[in-house]
C-alpha cells in the first residue's frame, strides 16, 4: 500500500511545487513507483512536467465526471512517474466541495482508489488553507512542509501547524508531519540563522538536506522537465537526489520501528 504525502504551505513562493516535481522525479529515477497529484489550480506541477494544463484531471475526478485512472498521465521522460494533472477549473472545487455531504473525504476516496498502484503519492496543495487543502490533509498520511530560509516564511508556519492539529483532532487522527524542508538557501547570516532556528525548534523533523537557490531549478519548469533531466550537473539536481535518498532512508527506519 502506497504512502500519501501532502506538500503544503499557505505561503506561496517557498519551493513547494519545485519540491513536488523534483522529489517525485528523483524517487522515480531511484526506482520507486510515484504518482504526483497536482491539486493547485495554478497547475504549475502539471506544466512543469511538460503536460497541457487544459487536459481533464483532478477537478473532473472531484466532480465525478471522470475516474482517476482515466486522466492519469505517464511521464514521457521517467518510466516510474505518473501525474494526475490540474487546471484552472479546480478553483470551482472550493465552492463545490463545501456543499457536499462527504465534503471532507472526497480526495481521500479518489486517492484511495490509487494507493495500491504506487509506492508514493505526492499531492501538491495550493498555497492556501481552504477547503481543498483540508480535503487533501484528510486524505494524506503525512505532510511535507517546505520552509524558505527567511523569517517571514517562519512566521507563517503557525497557521499551517494549527490547521494540521485541527485535522489530527478530528478528520484524520493518524496524520503526521513527514518533515520540514529548508529551501532557497543561500550562504549568508540570515539564512543560517533561519536554518538554525528550524533545526532547534523542530529537531529531527527537519531534513538534513537543504535545497539551495539555483538558477537551473527556476529554468527547468519552462522546459517541462525536472531539474535532473534539464541539467544533471546542477546543484538543484544534486540537492533533490540527496533529499530523495534521505527520504527513503527515513521511511525505511520508520517501517522498522
């Protein structure tokens, strides 16, 4: 049975979608069967892997017009990577979900049909804490939280953590935090201070791997490829492959306990 990991942070621009694309791709390259679910109406994970954002996807699954198996796309570049795409239509889901009797459990039902087919299912949430994100957190086993190495990013974490606690107290008691990932790191005093605070506050929940600022990471989505296929020698490629190995190691250790 596959593990479902939501990537969430209500603050935009923290490297959430970049991490979704490149961690999913790295794990697939390392031999794991991976599904990336793009649950953000901006559809950046969809376009960032070279797919048309006009195709049916998550919204059609939520509305009941399509089954997930009918709209999942195979990556043309990575054998073990598939994508459940998004589109701007997903904006309507926020209102439509609120009116349904099973409102909090729609994504859980959709993903539940797929989890046996994959080792890992990553869900890229929108940068908000609205109905759709709550739906995803209800469906997820864990939450991976990218944290940009600046103080404003730290200040916004409290709202997300409060939302996670509320989900844990009701809709999904088994939800856990996968970890905090430091992103957009530069070697300067401010970034070092933020990194130190995250490690001090969250301890072993903070990944050892840090994602550095890297031009290639920003360029790769415009070519519809994860960074390791765009430029295998880039710092971003090395960072995300290192993260994937750390992710696998941590999950093996959890399984043994």
